C-alpha cells in the first residue's frame, strides 16, 4: 500500500517517539508543580519552547503550546482580533477565499459574536492572493489579516514576505497559518520586527496528533480563549502536554534540518509525477500554481469522473490519496478552494490530491493506477448509460 495523504496526517517519526517516551512514562510530573518531578517536566517544556523558537525565528516566550493547528488558528485569529477590539475598538478582519476551515470559521465567528466586518479577498485561478489587494483592503480599524502560507488542498504558496511587509507598514498584525508549510518552507519572519503570529501543527511533520503551537510575540496583544490556571503566561490555560511539546520540538527541528535537501528531492519527484499524470490521464488538469507550490502536494481535477469513486478504486489498487482537506472530506459540497479558483462545481467534485512523504523516493506506477481507475470509472459510467437506454 502506498500512502499519499501526508498533507492530512503523517506517521510519528521514530526519533520523535523516542524523545517523548520518557514524558509518557517515568518523567510524568506536572510542569506547574514546584517539587522535583514537576520542575524536571518544566525544564523539558522550556527546552522544547526554546527549540521551536529557534526554528521559527521567535523568542522562547513567544511560543504557546496548543492542541494543534485548529486551536492555534482560533487563538491567533480570535485572540488578536478581540484584544484589538478591546484595546482600540478595531472591528475589521481580512482573510482570503481559500483558507482552511479553522481560519474561515474563526473569522465568521468574529462577525457573528462580536460584530466584526469581514473582508474576504479573492485569489487568481492558481490560488495566489495579490499583496496589493491586501494593502487596499486594510482600514484604520483593521484588527488582523489572516492568510495561509501554503494552501492545504492545491499547494499554492503565497507571497507571504510581501504580505508581511504590507501589514507591518500599516501596523496591522498578520496571522499566518503555516500548518502545511512547516517542514517544507522557512518559518522565520522576513522582517525581525514583523507583527506576525504563526500556527503550526505536529502531526503534519512527524509528531503525534493533538500537538501544535502558536507563535505570538508579546508585543501583539492576545486575549486568551481558555481561562483557568494561567499556564503559557496566561495566554492558554490548561496543564501542558510535556510529551507533546517535546515531540513537536523534535519533529520541527528534524524537519527543518532536512528541509532544503528534502524539498529539492521531493519537488523533482512531484514534478515528474505531475507530468506523468497530465500525459497519461485523459481530462486531468493540475490545480494550484504550477511552480510556486509546496514540494509534496500535487492536485488534479479529472473531467468526466467522480472523484470519490476514483479514490476508492485507487485504494483497491494500492494507492491512498484524498479529495482534499481531511477536515472537510466528509462533506458532499464541492471544495470552496476550487470554487474560489474559478473551477465549476461539477469539475471541482472530481478533485484528487496526492501528498508525499519527506521520505518519498519515487511514485512509479501511481500515474498508471490513476489512469486505470479513471478509465474504469468512465467504462462503468458508459455501460450504465447504455443499459438504461
């Protein structure tokens, strides 16, 4: 079986499992306790914080441990926006039409609960947002701009450094959803004093599900979502998962150390695969930007087929892929990302996403399997139509 759905989740790396195991077994203290066991846990937590800060170009105190990308996006968006509302009466947020559901739903909640005005920027047919459009949308009462670094469905990478500069020039915080970018793209801000928060998730880079972090500089006011014991400097209450923090730090360090070589190698494999699919699968079209995309994602529409049927057929042939975001794959609606790219509803329902492992060596036979699965679907559809006449 060839697993090609790493954008949904990835296996825990052996090195990560080894690093976190002591904090699941013998070193089990609560990091808020003052006794020796608690202080040993605190030391491990602080060390993990420092390691994540180094990779993300932040200070250790900027790192807030969370339960994953969804919570990090919620805290980065709602926390900053509500703090701006309380502090200076700002009541406007900006995002784009292709964001992850945790970004879009957080923004919608701000409008529904707190009366924020929401500007949703369009993207071009390759999924790129224009930094000039961001600049034009910023108002005096803009509390936050929220944009994904790399799209989770089509893989398009945004001009995040330019957008960061636009926001910094206006003094508006930028929240960057880097869940898909982590491990593949540099995470440090382009400008040392950028007003930027950053969301990352562990299970995309070889740490367990349920691990994540928000990078939030202290100079950006942040209203907590979770109240209680005041952990994480009062910004996210609740007993921290020391094992999860150690796992996240280890996975992020390993991925960052390997990033340049891995990205180059996997990009070559991806590009060969894209060329093979476009040559061998009738009706196949690449979605997203052809070159400015994260190295491990190749996504297609295939005219004349049912995407879910083809995926089921592919799995029978030993290939696991997806129709897009795992967070919304159970929905019968066409992908909002593909619709925002100008793809019509019927064609959007044919979408298939392949996302590679950092350890990928080749995808030999996958394009042929996809061609056979698509042809089989078309053959069954033709037979069905013929038998009904």
